[in-house]
C-alpha cells in the first residue's frame, strides 16, 4: 500500500473503514427496500434499472448512489481490507475467508450484469426453433422470403427505433421511416367514412393507439407506425405493425417479397431444438399443474440428441442453459416455453457461497466460547419429558357406544387435488366455518355426518363464526356471545340483502372494504356449506307422496320413500309433474296442491344438486382414469357408473336409514363395509396406512398440546421467580421439553404423511420456525441454566404456535404445491435453512426485548453481569442468524439458477431474504465500528423481528415476481400491528434506557460535586 501515491492510498483506506462499510450496507438495504416497494407500481424490470442496475439514483434533482455505485464501494472496501489491512491471525481467519467469498460473489454479479444473456424460446408442438427472444428489447426485421432455400433477415436494434429515424440497409430496395413507436398498443377499427389514400395493409382497416403500459415490460405489446418509401406505386405508404401480429405486412418489389415485423430482439443459436412432446401433470380434480416437462431433440451439426427438460432439471449446451419455464395452452397442442440463459459468471455464486459459509463457520467456532458462556445444568430433560408424555399425552375421545365414526373418518376422498381421509375433510371445513375443529358435544366427523344425512338438524346448529360486527349488522343478526350463527339465520340475512351481496361480488377484492370482504367470505362459506349438505341428496330417499290420487298421476307408490335417482328412472313422473304444474293442480284438493308444491320445490332443488362436485368419495374404477374421482351427483351426468358404484352408493343410502333409525349396530357394520369397498376400489391410488396416520395426526392434535405446554412452561418459570425456585424452574424446563417433543412429533407425522419437508407453505414455515426457536431456547438453557433459555423458548414457541392456529382455518394445511416448489431436495435445503434463520433471528429479537426491559426495570444496576451476558449471547445469536439466513439465501439463488436460469433477479422474495442479511451485517459491523453500543445493538435486534416479518410475510402482499405464491389472506392487518408494536417498543424502551442513564450520570455528578 505504501507504493501507491498518497492521493490514491487515502481514499482507498477510507473506503476500507468499517464505519464506511456499515453505511454502504445500510444504504444498499435502503435501495433494496425502496426498489422492492416500487415493483408494485412500476414492475420488476423498471425498478431493477432504476434502483439496482444504476450508478446514480435521482431523487428529483438530487443524485444519490445507485446500486452499482454502492456495491462498487463495498467491493473496493473489502478488497483493500483483504489485501492491505487484514492478517491471518486466528481471531480473524473466519472473517478473512468470508470476505474473500463475498468478493468472489460480487465479482460474479458484475460479470453477470455485464455479459449475461436472458430470453425465452417458445416451441409449438412438433416444431423446430433456433433463436431466443429477449424479454425486454425490441427489434424491427425486414425479411426477404423470395428464396426457396432460406430467408434473408435484416434486423434493426431497438436503438434505431425512434420517431423520425430512417431505416435502410444494403439489399433492401426501400427505406422505412419510424413515424411513431408505442410501448404498449391497442387498435380500433377505422370508420368507413375515413379516407386516407396512402394507408397500406393492416392500417387500411385499423388505427393503432397507445395503451396503458403493463407493470411488467414483457407483458406489453409494442407497436409502430411506419412510412415506406422507394418500393414503388401501390407499395409506398403508411403501415402499422405490432408484436405477435397474426398476419405479416408484406411489400413486393421487383418480384421479391419482403415481410415487415416488429418483434422481441432475437439471438440466433448455433443449433436447433425440436419439440417432440410436451407433458404436464395436473393435480387430480383441479386445473393446477403439478409438474411439466418437454421432450426435445437437440440438433447440432447434423447430430440429434434426445433430452428432457423439466422443472428444476435444465438442459445445458454450448454455454446456454434451457429451463422449463411455462407453457401456452393451444387446441392443437401445448406450446412449451423455455427460459434460456447464457451466463459467464454462473459458477461464481456456487464457489463463493461455499467459501463464505466455511468462513462464517470458522468465525462462529472461534467466537462461540467468548460469546456464549454459563454453567451447565444436569441433563434432566429426557427423563422429565418421558414422564410428561405419560402424564400429559392427550386422551383419545372414546366413541359413542352406539354409533362409531372411526371407519367413516378413514374413507378416502379427493379434495383440492389430494386424497385424504374424510375426517380431514370434515376438520378442514368445520375450521373454515366455525374456527374450531370440533363443536360442543360433536366431533368433526359427527358434524359432517349430520350435515350429509340430516341437514334439517344441521341447518339449525350454531356453526358460522361471524365476529365482524359490520357483517352481523348487515345480515340483520343479533349480536351473541361466541359469534356463532346457524345456517338458517345466515340464509335469512342473505335473502334480505341479496342485492347488496350481488354488488359486492361484482367488485374486485381490492375495491371492497375489510367488512365487505368479510361479507363475501361469509357468502362463499354459505355456498360451500350448502353444497356439502346436498352432496348425497340425489341418492337419499327424500321423496314420498301420501295422496293416492297424486301418486297415481305421477306413477309413484303411495307412501314409499324414493330418491331423486329413483324418480329419474320413471319417465311418467317427470311428464306428470310438468302437466300438473302447467294446469296449476287442476282437479286436486287444497292439501294435494300443497303436497304438489312441496314435491315440486324438492325436485327442483335436487336437480340443482346434480352439479355438486365437492364430495368426491367415489374412487376411480375405469380404464385410463386413475385420477378420476367423482362425487355421487356427478355419476348421473357422466355415464361412468358401474355395478360397483351402484352397490357402493346403496351402502350410503342404507347408512342414511340406519342413522335416522338409530340402528347403531347396523351403522357400525355399514361404515366398516363402506371403508372396505372404498379402499378396494381405490387400491391403485390410495395407501390406507397413510390415511390412518393422518387420522391419528388429526386426533392427537399435537400442536395444540405443544402450545398449551409452552404456556405452562412460561407460567412455571414466572412462578419460580416468586416461590419454589428450583422445583418450578426444573418443571418449566421439563414442560418446555415435552412441548418440543410434541411439536417435533407433529412435524414428523406431517413429513411422513406428505412425503416432503414440512416447510412448503406459510403455515408450515410458522410451525417449523416455532420449533427452531424452542430448540434454541432449550440449548441456551442447557448452557446457561438461569431461565433465559426457557423464557425465550416458551415465549417464541407459544407466539408462533398461536399464530399458526390462525392459518389452519384457511384450508388444507397439507395442500398442493405449485410446480416449481414440488421438489424435496430444495425444500429440504434452501427452505429449511432459511426458516432456521428466521427462527434464530426471532430468538435474537426476544433477547433484545429481555435486555432492554432488564435495563429499564433495574436502572440502578446499569450494565450488570446478567445483562452483559445477555448482550454477549445476543451477538452470538446474531452471528448464527447471519450464517443461516445468508446460507439459505445463497441456496435459494442456486435453486433459482437451476429453475429459472439466474442466480439473482431482484425478485421481492429474494430481496426480502437479502434485507435480513444486510440488516444483520449492518448491526454487526456498526457494533465493531462503534456506531452502535450495547443498547443500540439490542434495539437493532428487536427491529430484526420487523425485518424478518416483512421478508417472510410482507413481500407476498406485493403480488409481484416469480415467488408470488399467495399466502396473503388476512396478513396485512396483523403484520401492520406486529411491526408497529415492535417499532414502538424499540423507540420507547431506547428512550427510557437513555433517560435512566442520563439520570444516573446526573446523580453521580451531583454526588461528586457534593463530596
């Protein structure tokens, strides 16, 4: 460094300062946050160009450092630090390795930004394509098609496409002037009265006009108005072109034919790809793709090679990588869409991520003895846990002596793309309607049975949970304790306000208020409740005629109960019923007319019931239909019935009779027979042991038990501060351990049932993060033994488990995954790692709360030994959080590289993960630079909870990017409350601690002066 001139050495050393690095990291985080939020309004590409891929970001007339400049400062600072200001001492070895890996990562990012190529290749069925279309750039092409052997294409890049520009090139006997360019275009048919003699082609009948730009640039359809000169009479004039034009605009000059085309810029490949076959698998009974793949022929130099491209399994050839991106549905066959990337820096993230993770691990191992200290307690957890399991394991409810529901609950049903036991179907819907998995005196299966077989009684039961006072008032209901209302009460409210509900249904969700959205939710639940209640109606004996005269007219036996299916077999019934209705019951007595009216209403309702498809309990039994499950009503319209299905449905009909007759013995025998038949029919697609395991999982309700045990653990710990400290402290550890075992057992059962890691949905991630926090609390308690670990584990576990129960009401928590998520490897690596990072961040956040409250409650003690220990441990947890969040983020980038062809795309979900990493980097480096002291660091760890919550939940609300999988329902309000509360806590506690410090300092100064 001494060899460099002074004017160069000083700026470089300045950039290598830790405080400058901290400020640069913080500013980069501000850019990432601002750019992510901007994607909601201007789209991902424009936000990337404005905030991330820029050297200067302008705020009005004020220039600020852009993404490139900020990352350049970070890169130069680390490079100088690494080369001239670091040594290989043991204490800094991990930091040295980590910084070296980070430099490689940034270098790879710069190479990718400068030299990478991205685009898409759409290949129709049995077609061959040899070019890649750019996502964002345009070009104007003039194609000479006169040769039978090949086309001669002259393309003008987007830089030439400006109003007033004249496009001409050798080999083209005319010139084209760009009159007007539209970023997004629409067109109107010209009026017949308009006369413009120089209009040609498409422009004769249609006029282009500018349309509002789409948020994402690739969704725009660009267009242009052109003027051709030099082509000769009849050819010169004004032309209109736009992307994906169905008919090319043509010009004929001297016997040659030229086509004008505005299109996405193309890169011609040195090889071709032919689509042999495109396959997609759908989740049974849904329109959602489970997976899709393309079977292609790679044609290069006269050699053809067969290859398969599918989600998370790309094809690489000659530096290009082809990824299965999506598909376009066409009647003639689906067109496959491949994402194509050429990236000279693609290996840098792989190498640098390994180096950085090694460096962080080395640093953690070196620093752990300094950061986490404390005595160890005797390992009593295992013994206490075993005792707790014996004493606290949930007792399974004994079935009623007469009617048993266990066999009926095991009957398989296809629902939302997954085969599950009928017990799960019942719990899902009871949770959705009432917010509970059981009712007073009724299990979920008992409630469902009543709804299917005795809707008259089910309609009177208080099931609907309507807590919003605005909805209660709108429906004209009385406010009652518990907020539960019956189906009949809701029906009357909906009928009285049918016009209002129709208006709400016509509005988009974002146009409705919160109460109005709740009203629509109530309506949707009402419709689903009604459909379930009528699922078996077409096969149940609901019709009977007491009048002999009416029965004779309708060709029905007097007093005998028949089903809608039975009535459909009697042709004279339908004819007779129509005739009686047309004649208004001529010749019938008043009582007979009333009976006719009731029969007509019931018959009309049963006809509507034939459209019910929600209760798909009839397993596939037909050739080439392994995924085809049917609801009972659907059999009447599909013609797919068989003697087996008839016998199966007759069992349900007999079950109805046994239910209403109170025949317990017959009921039990029938449910066993129904279960046996359904398993036999579905033997190819159903594993009975999995259904039994899922039913056991439902019955044990292990997550509710773990929540209760975490709360008890906290209460025992709190009581230990007042009485029996040793006994209650040990009890709190034991209760927390038993809760963790219950929690772990529930997750283990989910893994076995789903056959995948339990982290693919928002609900699953909440449950998993809760377990991570509890385990970290137990480990901390084992090392320190003073109750801090129990406090952290109990509070974190209980809060997250309670949060998870709120999401159970949104539907099947073991539901379908979008195609890109349907990969166990990346779920088990990236998602598990990043969620462990979330959990450790929350542990650090809880430590921040404890530290600040300790400084407030005991101001005279100042920085006591206990608070010093909490502060030191908090730094250790921050380092651990950085390791998992950074490692998880890098793994996510590698997954993205395998799935979409780019390691990093500034997608909101990716940016959210980066927020956490940057925030932790800022806190740790600001602490080293002296920018924040222990109190400031604790405040920063409290705010880490806000950063994690926004990265975990908040970015989904933007509904932008490739990671927009939903998970947004009922999130915004709760997220706002949580983040606002945490910020308020951080500000208030910081102010109180500083006030106490000021008072103590003032008192000390007064004492000194008095002395």
